C-alpha cells in the first residue's frame, strides 16, 4: 500500500561532509536487505553536491534489476524503518522515506529505478552536471533559497516552486551527459 509523505517545513543548511558517509552506510544496509537485485546505489540530490545548501535529507537512488522483485521485498525495506510510498508521481520509481524515530525528522529518501529509466538517468545527469559546474551549482543554491522563502512551510510546494529552474537545467545536464 502506498503511503503519502507528510508535509515538511523547508530547512536549508550548509553542506555537511558527513552526508557522503551517511550515504555509504545506508547503501550497505540496502545491499544487505536486497541482495543481488541491487545493482548500485547513487547518492543524489543536493546533499550530494559539495558547497551548496541543502535540506538535511540524504537522497539515494538505488538501481535494481527488477521492480517486481523489489516490490516483493517491500517488507524488507519497511523492516529497515522506511515508509513505502510507491511510484509517488514518477513512473517506474519506488519512493521510500525514513525518519529518525527519536526526532521524527526525515533523514533518508530512496528513489528506486531500473538503470534505463529516463527519470533516473536525468537525476544522475543533473547531479553530475552540478558537481562539474560549480557556478551552476551556486545558481541552484540561490534558486533553492528563493523557493524556500516563497514556500517555507511545505517541502512539496517548495519543490514545485523550483521545478521550472530544474527542468531548464536538466535539459543542459542531459545533453552534457550524452556528450561525455
């Protein structure tokens, strides 16, 4: 059964080096739970881009061989403390979120895809483009600050607020990635 994520206020913090370590540790937990269906886990989202502010939520994009096999492991993902939200607006994705049981603050988000899914390809291209173009990454930080000021109390509305900027830059990122 799909669960809807709760509305979360927008908090942007300076980049933290610990996010990469958190991503690696959580990747290990996912590998233990999913076994051979898991191909790779990519750290994506703003916490994966050094030097810019981010919501302190580590986004991971696990690639799997088979979504039906992943769906069969829903209880294993829930057993790690995740909420299962299903596709949640992106075809071919399985979205999950984990909140710290003591504070209730969301700490991890999982975006499961097959490697050939164009949504996953776009997410990786966007991350790699911003990592390779620090000036564009700083522009993104400014867009995030603007969107947070416009929508401070609802992460979903904040994401919608910055969506046009992201879609514009994603086109450049995908074209850049294809040329590499």
